[in-house]
């Protein structure tokens, strides 16, 4: 028996929209989310040791009481954890009570709170630093270089000309040790933030002042009037530094670039999007498969929007649902993304317990047909 159903155009459009939405959702859901089961600790830190292993601060489940404040809340104790994305195994590393974890290029540094009989004095810490697995107690240092996890004084010795240049008022920012230093110029105009700076020269180690690599001047015309540049952030799979053009007033002017790639040889390349409308849609994460966007959730009502999306020419495509933390961390090859996520729908925002999750956004590079991404 056949039943004929006559639909109005508006009804047909709604049904077609739902069908298309389901097809898109099915494609997006093909992205496998690797669950580690580990809850991130307070002041969470996530770093990639290589393209397979993630090292991070996890909640140990243990607490200690402040001896000097017996009525204060119990202090949660973090512990270093390592998750292997290939074997799916989680291993604990060292003792509890860890803060200030830094890991880079096989170097590790952290502070460990001394705990005795469940008590933890406020300022009783020891500081450990060295090659991973061989770290030893060291004197506390005021500044550790994020690219090497070594004290600035040990990272690389600045040449004599650079020390003299600093004394004369020139401004430099440290890059990775093999890339040297980035010289910054002070913009002559005054804005809301006085004297924003911009890059002018990359100074590789071992070369004299006159042999630095000039940086193309694409920055000055955008500075002032609410714009400033954020410090360069190294992105391993690009072997380049991302420089964000930050806008700190109410609404970003249309057509302004989001930022640039600065290469160690001084070349500059504007960051592009598959769909320019996605540029400020969420917090940005760079991967080999394309730009990802983190959509935050601050209320229960917009939980359905929260998650990680792919910048696509047709608009953001959702890869992961949940209250994802505001920053995600990408493996050196640009393929795996580690992040904290709380997928519980009905919790009160601000009481999240983020668990570490990992996704691989490059399955097409490994012969998988689970999801196909546009070329980067």
C-alpha cells in the first residue's frame, strides 16, 4: 500500500535542512575523540613530548591541609601524567604536589610542594630541573625560557653586541635557541596602549648585528587605534612564529588581518582562512589539516554551541562537543590536538572538571576515510 504525502514548500525546506544537518553531523562525528580518563589539575599544563606522547598536570585525587590555616579548604595536589596516544596508556610520573610544569626538547622543570602527614606549609617547595628523567633539585629561578625550559641565563649566551644594543635602548625578544633573537621597533604613535612594538629584524645566533634578516614591514599601518601585536608564538609544524594582531576595543574593524606567520629567515605571510567570516568566531588553533576554532560555553543555554570546529569554506564544521578549555595544544607534526573538555550538559559554568581528550585531524594523511579535510 502506498501513501502519498503532500508537503508545503516551507515544510519541505525544514525537512531538507534537517537531512543536510544530519549528514553534516554524521561526517563530523566521524572524528574519533580519544578519552584519557584523566582530570586536568589546577593551573593545568599540557605539552607534547613528541608526536605520540602528551605530558600534562593531572588531578591526583589527593589533597593536603595548610598547617598555618587549619580552617582553610584542602589544597588539591597535582601530579605529572603521560598519555601515549598509540597504546592508549596513561602513566604517572614522580610525586604529587606539582606546579609550574615546563617541558620542551627533552628538558623538564617544575616545582614540587613538600607534603608531610597530609600537611603542606604555604611556601615549602623544592624546584627540579634537567633532562627528562634526570632532573635534580635546583635553586629557584625568576625566569624559565618556554622554548627550552632552561633559565634565561643558561638558554644561550647573548653576543656582546646584543648586550650593548640592549643598554642603548634597543628591544629584543628571545626566539627558539636555534633562531636567536627578534628585534622590535617602537611604534612612534601613541594609542590607548602607548608605544606598541613590531618586529624589524631576526638575529640568528652566531652572526654579527649587521647580518640579521630584515622583517617585511606589514605591521605599522595596523598599529594604534586599538590594535597591538602579541608576542610571537612558535608553531612547530609551520616552523614559524604566529604574531596576533590584537584588537582591544569593542568590535574589530572588518577586513583587518588576524595575524601573520613570521619565519626564521624574516619572511612574513598573512594567516588565511577557508572562510574569512570564521576569523573571529572562536579561539584559534593551527593544525596541518586547517584552522580549528574553539567555541566557548559560559552558560547552560549555549552548551550546544560549545566545542571545537574546523574552519570550512561553508562555515564552521563541528568536530568535538563539550565545554572545551580556551586553549588546545597541537603535536609537533600538526596532526594531533590535546585539550581539556567537560561534556556534562547540566553543570554550572565555572565548576567544570576538564578531562584530557585528543583528536587526530590528519586521517587522510594516514589512509583513513573517516573524514576528509580541505588542504591547509
